[in-house]
């Protein structure tokens, strides 16, 4: 019997993803799918800001010494990784371009209006 050949040089090596971290991320995603719905994360209004904020909340909880999220019992960094995966998906998938851009414009307008349109600005 001869040895088989597989031409995979230069291809993405998914086996490099740390398995324990990936497992914890999958648990967080499963928890979210059961609590909300499977693809709910795609429908959240102002998604880019909200997932960015959520990622940082989880990172800071971990940094303060809290490993597990109180609600889910799952690792804070896995929650943060999910948020970062969502942000990356919004940035990489052209289907989200118009939505994310509109969210950014709306967020800017809200911030601008709250800072610069007070009663003293009205003549």
C-alpha cells in the first residue's frame, strides 16, 4: 500500500485554535442561543458599541479577579471572546457594512446632539 498525498501546505490550520478556550466560547454561544435565539446577536441595535462595551466589561471583571460570570457560570474571557468574534464578523462580513455604518452615524449624532445642542446654543 502506498502512502496517500494531501496538498494542504499554506492552508489555514484550524487545529491551532486552543481547544479549551474554544470549548468555553462554544458554551457561551450555546447559553446565548438558548437565552435569546440562535442568531439574535446579529439583530441587536447599535451592535458595534454594545458588544465592544460588553467585551470590556468581561475583560475588566477578569482583570479584577473574577474568573466566572455570575449569571452564566462561564469564563469572563470566553464571553469577551464572543463579543470580539461578533465585532470581527461585523467588520469582515460585507452583509453588515450598511448596518454598522448606520449604527456609527447614529451613535455620533446622539453624542454630538447631547453635547452641542443645549438651550444656550439656540439663538
